[in-house]
């Protein structure tokens, strides 16, 4: 029971973390949509099924919200009315679907149509010859009003919320149905009676007869809508499922209800008896979050040119992108697979406490092998006589690109020329770009010109950068940012930090690491996102080149494209150079950079003023008895003043290389530049708080970004500070009070190092570790007590410091 509780907490934590706010200075998880963690470069729109867009591969794939966003069924109904009565389609639509039932009924009962008298459809309905049509419309409005949980205010009496009114409407409908001889109205009254019977106004036994006699076999919208109720009243489950599948094919609007209510097991049962129903295979494929090639193969055998087959193919390619490219390009595990895995762990107490990350790495090779199987199958069915030829060819090219076989991808692209269809053309150019950036000499001017030309054409075809101020998860197309990210990664391999960094900034897309907020637009001058790449991958020389590139007068088309819309001030880039030098303990050079900058830059920008220390950098302050300082060493946020003190201390050490007190102060400097110290912002742009908690959803926290992995020894393990403290002990000799201070600080560093090590062990990436260590006891405190127990420092520490006591 204890294990299940912990697993429950895990799942709840995962869900909560998806909605935690992101703070610029700290590394809390950002508030992103789940699909932001996913690589999607093969356009889902290639499936040509806009009404089923909710069911494209995504983490919310269990629910279909609106299967008819273009209102095709409504338009079809309007056309049928137009053939009978006349009027324009917009006018018919306005009466049918734009006018509220109670508004129509009021006008109908009181003959007050003045406010819509210019409507051509209403004008036709008000003709004496068409009064039966008008009466039916009023009846249909009453049924509509009642169907959605309201009673009809135009009838007298209390009908108890609608059930009695349903029966009243059924009686009225039967009378009108019996009276009319018009085939059009006969059919529509029959549909209303079918619906009213289903919703409890009558007996289900009469429903099939009505449908069989007056609607079955008719090619009208009401026959197709009525088929839903006809299917639902069937007692035999297989027959009901079969009819629901038929309704799915015949009606756009009813797809929503059918998909959301049909169970996979019912589809399996149906297909065992009727294996040649294409739509059943299709819906089964939509409900499959895992590998779906066998379903695609079955559907292709039954109906090789089925209209929705491309959607399953596109979904399968999108799955492979998520499983293979999300971790390799974005650094995130598949959110869909992770969600499924954690649910299984929660309900299966026998599963080992192994993290999904462990399985993800283990299964990557299997996913790549499966990708080749899918590709081979698509190659086997590729035929120019097939109307889906272009979609399949693009999918094959994309899968070859994913597999690093760029020449084969180009061969398939050369065999198709989709210039008329904008979606096909965009995907074709996308595949060209992927192949070029990986296989060509991207450092050459000709290739750069070609890249910028093709990106420009993509944008002309509709590829855009998402608007950070108007985020729409469903409408967002991230293909262009993903392409630029991949391009950035290729230039990074070429060690072209300027091009790679500017492309990364322009892509402005979520990747697994600490790179600032992706919700900032290109007009922001001061934000971590503007410098993140150079902070993590650049060198001091790269920053000089970046500033030089910024001010270059003549830029090529490619250089103009990669340039940000708004550059950051030079001082912001110089601060990055300063930070890089501080990490390397090249303090004098860092001071030289600081002297070039505006003295008030740190006071007025970013978060410096909140996190730069105002106490002397060489002191342990409250961590050691007798050293508590006033806040007056640096009256305003000022890296220049801090660096002057550090350089002065460093110069004194060179002059007096055996001075224990100087080593102690330099140890304090290096401790204050570490994770636990007061001056961490001299070297970092975010401290690294709240780390570890995001490992389950694949977050590579700030403290373990590529940046900090390179200097974790100094920043998290305090090794640089410890080296200075050891020298202070060596040269301290008989200075017992000083040595006691040194040992106290060594115990502080030791605890910070231990906390870091334990945190990484508990989130090792292989096994969940729930145990928590008790209070850590540093052996340096034992040495302090044994050798310097008689000092005033020790006496005060025992009194005021619980851990020492």
C-alpha cells in the first residue's frame, strides 16, 4: 500500500508540474502545453481530414471535440431546404442555425418577423403555399429547444423539466406526420419522431420501423443523422457497432459522438465477424496510441484508396517523430509514452520502480528499427496510380531523413513535384532543407543562400513563427522553428557559435534545458533567452565575434535572416563574456570587460540587483561567528566593484603566497560564487533552485544543463573553494581561530557537495529512490572539535549553530 501511495504522489506531481509557472531567475518548470515537448515536423494537415484534427497524434487523443468545424452537415441541410423552398444558403443558415429557438417561436406565434424580414429564406417560408414548411420549422425549433434540457416556454403547464414535454412533442409530431403528404416533410417529421422516441418520448420499439420505412436508404442529411439513433437502439452489439461505423462515414457532425463512445473491444468484435469494414479499421487505428502499422496494413488490404488512410499514415510518422526525434532533437521523452507508462506503474504494483527514462534509452533502437519497417511497407505500396501517392512519398522521404539517409530522401523528393498543393509543397521544401543542412557544406555562401531562399518560400506558403502573446495549441505550427533549431544544431557541430546561437534564438522553441522563456517575442532586448545559447556554448572570443557581427554594415540575405529583430545592448553580451571568464577564474580579464561597461548596467537590467551581493565578497558573513557584515560593501548592484576586490585579493596572494588569511578569503570568494554562496550571479544567470523535481517528465534541470555539467566541480561540489581552504589550513599553523573558521567553511562546502550528490542519486535516471537521508554530519566538524575545540570560534559556533552543537 505504501508503494501505491508513492506512485499516486508521483502521478499527481507530474500533472501538477505541467502547470507550474516559470520564473526567469530560477529554474522552475514552465507552463507549457504537453505537445510542446514533442517534435512535429511532418505536417498533420497532410492527412486531409480537418474535422478529425483533434485525433492527430497528441497527448489528448482520447476525445474528439468537433468533427465538423466547417459545418458541412449544416450546409448540406441548407442545400436540401434550398431545393424545396428557395432562398440563399446564408439566409437559410441564419434561420436554421443562427436564430435561437425561442426567438423563432416568439416570432412564429406572434407573426412578428420585421427584424428579419429581408431574409430570402424566411420570405419564401411566409408564402401561403409554404405554410406547412414554416410549421415544420417551428416544430423542429421546439424539439431543438427541448432536446438540450429545457422545457418549451410556449406550452402551458409544468412539464417537470422536459420529459413530459418530450411526450407532448411526440404526440404533436405524430399528428403532423400523419397529416402531411409532402415527401420532403414526411421524411423530416419521421426524423424528428425517431429522435423524440430515442430521447424518451415514446417506445424504442417503434423507432426502427419509422426509420426502416421512411428514412432507410435515403441520401439525405436527416436519414444520415437518424441512422445514429437507429444504431443506438439496436440490442445486438455487433449490429449496433456496424451501424455506428456506417453513420461515421455518412455524417460529419455525428463523428464526434460515435468516436467518443465506441469502445475498442466492440470494434475488435465487429472486425472478427466483418473484417472488410474500412471505417472500423480506421477508428481502431485512431484509438491506437502505440504502434499501428498492422492496422494500416489491414485497412490497405481492405480499401487501398480509402479516404482516411493517409491520416493513419501521417499519425504513424508523427508517432515515430515523437519517439525518436523528441529525445534526440529536443531532449524530451515522449509525453504520450511517459503518460501511458506512469499509469501502468500506478495500477501494476509488480512493476519495478524503474524510471521511464531507462526504458526510453533502451527502446530507442527498437523504435528506429520499427521506423524502417514502416518505411519499407510504404515503399511497397507506393504507386503513382494511387491518389495518396504524394503523401506516401513525402512520408518515405521524411523517414529516410530521420534515419540519416539524406541521398535516398532526395531521390524520393525528385520523383514528385507538388507545386499546386501548398501543404505538399511545404513538406517537400522541408524535406529538402533537412537533407541540405545535414549533407551539404553549410559553411559555404552558396548553401547559406539556398537555405535562406527555401526558408523564405516556406514562409510565403504559410509557415510562421508562433505568436508568444496569442498561443493556440491546436492551431500552432512549429515546423519552421523546428527547422531552424535543427539548422542551429548543425552549425553547432561546425563550431560556428554565432550562426548556431542566432538560429537558436530565432527558433525560440522549447528544448530540454534552461534557455529562458519561449513566450517572449523578438522585440525583447534584455532576457536570458537572448543570451542563453552563448552563455551555455560560447567562449569569450565568440562574444567578441557576436558583437562584431551585430555591427557589421553589409550582411548577406542569410545573415539578415538569422539576425534578431531587436538586438540586445552590447553590455548584455559583454556581461556574458564576463561570466564566462569568471567561471574560468580569469578574474582580471573579467574586470577588464566590466570596466568597459556602464557602471549602472547591473543596477538597471535583468535580475542582477536582486541577486548580486552587497556584502564583501571575501567574507563568509553569517556562516562563521564574528564575521557578520553590514550591507555597504557594494552600495548598488555592481560586478565591477566585486571584481576589483577579487582581483586585489588575487594580487595579494601572488605577493604573499603563504598567507593563510588570504587563502581563507579567496576560499570564501569561490564559495560565494558557488551554488550555496551569495555571489552566484557573478557567474550564472539562474541559481538552479527547485531542481530534480522535473526529472520524471524529462526535464534536464538548470543545474545539469550542458553549461553547468562543465563546471559543476566548482559550482556544486565546491572543489575550487575547498582547494583554497586546504591551503589556508596548511599555512594557518598556530592561527587556531583562523583554522577553526576554515574548518567551519569546509563543513559548509562538504554539506553542499553531499546534498548535490544525494539529489543526483535519488534521480539517477534508472531507479526511483524514495528514501531520504537524515541530517548529514560532516567529518570536518569532528576535526574542528578535536583540534580547535578550545577556540572562541568553536564555542560560539556550538552555541549558535545547531549542526555544530
